């Protein structure tokens, strides 16, 4: 008898997304061997929606033209069940074929002029609107047919939100007008349109209702079954929290690989971001075996095997269970198979220990992304966050995310330091939570325009956290500026380690602030001077305005009034990374309780339970480390894992889970240290101890 908690045991997923011609040549034996060899315990298989891969009886549910008298979906379900796997049926409701569009024009997404929207990539198919009967009734019946006819545990919906923009279908217009009294906004994120904030709330509520309808429909037929929509990196913010608590057994996040020169740690960030809002929900990270390039769209190709392997491993190291997807059942390039088999095999070996321990950290990075943000660019570009993330990875400081929607005294309690990379939009309530956190002894590192806007995107006269930062704003942001520098002024741990330098590179967007009494100023801005002609390249005036301000009370605070995260991410100048690391370490009061010393680029995760600590080291050292692509992983030189022994603990022992070997431990200044001689892609040091 299956129960509704089955998602807790579905931890390695094979997804096969079929193309229309796949029924003509599907090799079920090959895919069965992939599922078996990768030790997958769950499968997601294309079933219906845009194209049906089974003999559907629903009118306008387009059967694959290659289906004939075959049932490829049913054959794959039977193969997966034969391996004892959970099975999820994939549906895609984002478009319909011409016959359905002609018969049901009311299903279609429409632009502001009322014209139906044709698919951007393929002719004579049409985008659907999520607020019509197509989603609420037609897709509900498709889901029910699949669950009724096949032995599946769930329906998985891809592109289930319909048209990505604002759909002006009659149903959407009528519902929005009836619910809010407004007409639909003409443009997205228009701060001058009072209908936009109402639309954000309305859209979230209607999409949440839709998921509830679908979930109830499948549970009605199979009580253990679930309806699980695919989510982008931030899509959970589009859902009502109560719906998530009631309906969602897990998140499946569609971040299939690095894009452009995105850093390889972006895989692990998916898990942290999801946990930052819903810490109790399992997270699956979808990894494509092909490259993720949104401009060129090589969806039927294969990414370098080492890149696929690293993406999967960094994801599960930070707590996202692995899920790979292959588009098109034809295997014209099999180089991805060993990479998936090896990465999934590593997860299977580590899962018995890691799954029983919670990911922990002393430092939290505030995730300010929220649905419908009005600040231009704030919801889609994250250079400040990227820079802080990179700096903390380089500094080997373990950290977690916390979403601003979840910000509370309770959620902050486990952390010793909160980092605001550039949390521009903070409401008064959120500012008060942070104020009380610092007053209770919490550390704070903040930069750039953090708290300068309220939660609606309206500019304040000064910082919402001015009293916490210990500064007053005297001039608005200025920039972009060139040739900016900050001078070291006085001795302070925040400006230590710069090798005798009198000044370092500053920022490109600057805020002029005045430090309040009781603060210290380890860096000051050097007033502007020309960058050309070269003969004019010298400072005319002494350093003046504060560039880094520290304040020490119950909690330590560092405020940096320029775009240090964004400029570090853009230019990758080491001094900016060092300054960020210094600020976090000073606010923390020293080294993290668990860290790793040694050369190379490594992403760390720390897990704890009452018996010990597991420190995961993911080796990201490769010749293309900051260009995204991974050709090879260079083994790490010797590393030292260092963990502070908690009071009352004694007799620490260590085991290397990947090497499957015991390791020697050394006590040093109240810390247990373990030497790692050789780390390929990943190693986990599992320390256990007894209590006195």
C-alpha cells in the first residue's frame, strides 16, 4: 500500500522527455538499463498535454502522429515499475495544436490588443492561458485519465503557468476585473500602474488555486498521488505559502545547468535558495545532459561529461536530490551516460549518512528576490548576490540563504551573521526584525542600497536600517564612476591582510554617508581624480567620505556604501573578495565552527546531528573555473578540515565517505582537524564523537 509520503524516498530521478517521433524507434531496453545502472529510484516520463504518448481518448488531446497502436508511455512505466521505481507522468499544457485552437479559441493566450499569441518557436501552434478552462478543465481531465489508466504516483507539469507574460484572454480579464476592480496591466513591472501590484497578488492566488484543483483531481483517484508543478529558481515565490504547506511534498527546480559564464556553484545555490523560503521541503535539481544556452538552444546536444557530473554533485552536496533529464529518446551521443551513472552512484553511496543530517551554517545570506518586485532589474539580475556568493565560497565560509518573506526572529536564531548583499527593498517590519537580531547579539554585514527602498519599491529619505548601520545618507547613489579607490584608515580586522597597501579599488556606484558617533571607519573614499591623460592620474585630495563603517555593540555590524558585490562579480579583483571575507569573519567573531583550509576553489556544505558533523567538500578547481564550462577537475592539493568541538564532546573519530576509509584526527585549540591528501570531485569528512 503506497502512502502519500513516498516523495521522501524518491531521491534519484531519471526524466525522459519524448519527441513526437520517438514512438517509432523507442528503445525501452536502453532506458531500462540507464535507470538501473544509475540506481535511479524514480522516473518522470512524458505522457501528455501538448502531445499524448499514450492512446488518449480525450478530444483535442493531440496524439503523437507516430503513435500508431503503440503505448510508449505505458511501456516505460512498466519498465520503471519493474525496477521498483516511483513514476511521475509529465504533462505540458503551455501550447495547443491548430485544431484545438480553432475549436476552442477561448483557451488561447492573447496580447493587449486581443490577438491570439502564436508559439515563438514553432508555427501553427498557440500559447494557452492559465486562467481559462483549458487549464482548469481540459488538463484536469488529462491528468485524471493518466492516473486512472496507469500505475503512476504523480503528475508533473512543465510550463504549467501558460503564457509567461500577461494574458489578456476574456477569462483572465473578467476574473481580474471581478476580483480586483482593475483592468489588466498593459505592461509588466510598471510602477506607475496601480494594477500591477494587484496583478501580482491575483496571479499568485489563481495559480495556487489551479495547483489545488489538479492535486485534488489526482488524489480523488489515487489517494497517495500528487500533482507536482515544475518550478524555476524563483517560482516558489509565486505560490501561496498555505498551498505549499498543504499540497507540495517537494520542489522540483528547473535549473538544468550553467548559463553562459555562470559559476559551477550555481547548482548548490538552487538548494540554498529553496531552503531559504521552505526549509522543510525536499528539493530536486533538474540537470540536463545537454548544454543550457538560452540564446542558441542546443537542446538535443550533450554537455561535457565533467560539467554534467559537477552540476549534479554540487547540487546534492548542498541538499538538492539529483534529477537528470534527456530531451528526445534518441541517443546520438552517449557520452552523458557514464557521467550520470557516476554522479548518481556517488549520491547513492553518500545518501545513508547525509540524508539523516541537517544542512547548517552560522552565516545567512538574505535572498531579497520576491515576486513582482518593482525595482527595475532587481528580480532578474543578481550581480551583488553573485559577488558575495563567490567571495564566501573562496573564503571557505559555509553559509545558507534566508528569504526575505521568511525573515523572522525564529528563522534568524540559528545564524550568527546575516549578510545583505544589496537588499534594496526591505519593509519596516523586516527592518525591525534585523534591528532586534543585532540588538540581541547577531552580526550584520550590509552593502550598497540595502534598506534604501521599502517593500513597495518606494525610495526612503534614508536607510531603513540607518541606526543599525550607524550612518546617515547625505547624497543619493552616484555612478557609474571610473577610477574609484578606497583608502585604508587606521588598523582594524576588516582592513587587515592587504599587504601594506594604502588604498585598494573601490566601486562603480557609490553612496555618500556620514558615520555616526561610536562607529569606526576602516576605509574612506579617495575623492575623484582623472583617469586620462595618464599624466593627470594622481589623487588631489585626502580620503574623506566613509567607504566602510563598522559598529560594535551587542552585535557587530559592517556597512559598505558601494556596490562591492556587483563590482567583485564583474571584475573579480581579489581585494574585494578579501574585504567581504574580512567583514563576515569580523562580524562572526572569528573562523566558522566548521571550515576547510587549503588552496583551490571548493564549495563547502556542513551537516550536523546530535552525534557529529559531516563536512562536504566539492572540488570546483578547473581550468575554466570562472567561465562556467568545466573540461576537467584538477585534484585538490592537501586540505585541512577543521571543526570546533562542541562543549562536552570527546573522542572524535573521522571517516572519509567517498574514499571509504578511516582518517586520523588531531586536536588543536579546541578544534578537531583532519588532513585530506587527495580530493577529486567530492569528499565528505564524517566526524562523530561521544559526550562526556
